[in-house]
């Protein structure tokens, strides 16, 4: 989850903020459930040390790597919701620099729960989505040429949140189209499929997108990058980092690639066992 209010010009709706807060609460509580207890043997001094005695105590341990990622997302979101003049902002800023401690984690989750209630009850002001921006996004989406792409993504993009599902479906359509056009079997997926069907070497590729070798190679690299940067993350993980506008932009770019794949020539037949 990476809020992106300023640089893209997108302003989240109240419902989108609630969804982001819910996601962070869920992840924070999952980290809490994963807290482990370990026994620490503290050093002792004096007579106890002479007698070979030790002092054992239990210590709660938070998954640090998971906490750091969550803390970064927590800080980014709350910085949007708490302006500099807000009385809670100083505490939010200080928690951003705290280490992975169970009590700190508990306080951060509690702040999220309180924020969610305030958002739900309308006690926190948030910048509402721009109608002009939404209209423009709708126009871009309606301009898509591929019918299957529009059918699979339309209902998702008209919803209030969880736009990673549109990226998931768009990349799925691209993957399926490459597989069908190349004649490769269902076992070929992701980057392996692209490497086989759309090889930058004209002597090895099954599909030839362009007679211009450089253009063909460039489009092969782009399709491979789509699989690595967009297909894999949204197929294996749930993420809230995509806004509606960002998801539509991905769909629009994939629409262009689908047109290119549709016009590709089959220059090599796959082996029958493939």
C-alpha cells in the first residue's frame, strides 16, 4: 500500500481511505499474532555469578522485517490523514521512528482503529475524489479496444476500492492471449511463457510482433516486464497500492499490447509436447 495523493493528482475517496485503514489494521493484527516468546539468559554479577547462577526472563519478539514494511505504509497513510497542525501528528511522527516492540505495535494498531471509526463517522476530513478525474478515467476506459479486457475489468473499476484485481485480470487476459496465439499449452505461464512465445531472437520466437527487429525485441521485453512487475505481484499477493486511475492506466497499456499480439505472425510452431 503506497498512498499517492500528491504526485499523480489523485485524491482518494473516504471509502478508499477506510479500505486502506482496514488493510493496515488486518496486517498489524497479523503481526501481533505472530509475536513469539523467547527466553533470554541475562548476565549476573557478584555472588550469583560466582555460584554459576543465571537470570532467565521471557522476551516478546516482533517480526522486524515485516514490521518495518508495515510501519512505512502506516506512516505514509497517517501523514495524509493527520495534517501537521493535528494534535496527534507529533505522536504519529515519533512512532514512525520506533523499533519493533509489542507495545509500540499495539499503540499503532489502536491509532488505526480509532482513525477508522472517525472516518466512518465523518469526524475526519479527507480530500474527496475529483469528478473531473473520474470522468477522464471513465473516458479512457471506454476507449479500450479489447472486448474481453473491458468485460473482465469493468465491474472492478466501477467499485470503490481493491483495484489490484483489475490489474490481475488485465495481465491474465494478456497472458492467456499470448498462450493462445502461440499455441503453447496451459503449463506455460508468466515470464516462462513470454520467453518462449515472444523471444527477442527472431530465430527462436514463436510470435513475430514486428518485422523491425528492434521493435520486436522491445515489445518482447515490455511483455516480460508486465509479467514481472504487474502480473506476478497481483497474482500472488493482495495489495492496495493501485488507485482507480493507476489501474485504468495499466489496462490501457495492456490494451495496446493485446492489439500488437493480435497482429503478430506465427513464424515457428511449438513442439507438439509443449
